[in-house]
């Protein structure tokens, strides 16, 4: 009788512990991997106008035209489009600037599509803690394609040194950083 009670108590505690561990694991994955917060709405028409004006000003008939947007983090909020819209990641890595190596993520947005930048709760919290830190993204266009190329810069150069110290490579957190800001476009 006493062993049955001990076994039932153990099973109950194990169930509670397992439940809390699963909730913690799911919360951790969501915090670092799922972009559910709208960080910025990309104004496609404005970007196209600025790109066209810059192209004419520079008299750049062939090549790449770029426009840089550096804004605060005021356009944030939970947005279901971050879960339902498509995204196409082209490339990610560290910038070659010797003063400040920032992590960047390149995305493609097809022509005529609305786009938003979605961020994970981790990046959203980091930007909310540092309100003077600008949210930086670059929009570019090439003549061979009507779509836009969007580079989102995630200013986390602090992650390079611990990575290099522990693993010998600065690329140890690239897969996590590449999920922090994702450009989503309508289907």
C-alpha cells in the first residue's frame, strides 16, 4: 500500500516536471526562433521612388542601386502576417567593416508584393531595451529583376568574441542570428 502511494507521488511529480520542461523548451525555441513581432513595414512604393531617384541622380544605367533606411523601433507589435506570409532568405553573414562587424541577413521580395520585417521576441526585447539603437535595413534593386533585395542588419557584434573564444569560429551562432529578423512578403 505504501509503495503504491510512493509510486503515484513519483509519477505525479514526474508529470509536473516533464510538463514544465516542455513548456520551457517550447518557450525558449519561440523566444529565439519564431518571428512573431512586426519590426518594420517596408514601404515598397517609397523604396521604389527613392531607388529610381537615386539611379537617375547617379546616372547609373546598369548595376545595383541601394537605399539605406535607419529608423527607430516604433512600428512594432504582434502581427499574424509574420506567421502566414512567405519569405526567401538569400544569404547571411558578418559584414567586413573592421570597426564594427554586424550580422546581416539578405532577403528577396518579388515585384508588386507588400513586405514587412518580422523579429523574434529576443530581438524585439533587445531593441526595446535600447530605444536609441536604430533598426537598420537596406533596400536594393538590380536591372535584371523587378524584385527588391532587402538586407537587414542585426547589430550584435558582441556575439563574435565569445563565439570565437569558445569554438574557435565566429560563425557559431549564425543559424540563430539568421532567424532573428526575417523579411516576409504577401503570397
